[in-house]
């Protein structure tokens, strides 16, 4: 995750909070299975305990990453609505006439069809754009274009 405070949309914040709740619940389940070191039996039991301890470390690290990102987002404040940036919700019209509302994110923790990462070709092209701006970006089928219709608005 980035070390710079960057805004996130309300939907992205809720998704991170939900993920944190899920990870905390998983952590509680794993922690409940740990035994007292004096109760550990043979080497297979020891290996199982070590695996659960590693799982706890991994889950704790993910909780800390989420907490850090949420703190950074709070420091950064709400996404800008005058120009496309990380955390922006953007309505875009593509060359084929289709219109989609997407979010520009620093990264994708979960598969989300409305999230476009800032380092993707479309995300990079849209950054800094304003309503009415047209952008060109590389797509798997070749060069594509899109126009920023609006910035901000509902995220759900």
C-alpha cells in the first residue's frame, strides 16, 4: 500500500472496513485453535501450531495494512471533484458510446468491476482529467479513447 495519504471513495472505504471485519473474524477463529505450549504433543502438532501462528501473523499484518490505509484516507480527506485523482468516482463515455461509472483506486484488493487502478492504462490516462476532457489509452485491442463526463456523484 502507498505511504502517501490518498483519498478513497465511500464505497472503497466500506469495502475495506468489511474486509477488516472478515479478517478479524478469521483471526479470532485461528486464535481459538491455538493450544497452550505445554499441551502441544508430537512434532505434527508442533507443525500445526507453527502454521496457525504464521496464519495469525499474516492476518495481523493485513489488519494493520487496512487500518493504515483507512487512516491515510482520513488524513487525505474526500476525493477531489474538480479533477480525476485517486479515490475519484468518474463517469466516462467510451468511443463505442457506452457510459460507465468507475472508481480510480491506488490498488485492487478485491475484484471489483467498477475499480480502475491508477497505474492501469485507463487510470493513468484519466488522472488529472476534467469533465469534457478526452483521453487516449492502450487497451488489449489497441488504442482506445474515452471522455470524462463527470466526477463525483454516487458510488453505489
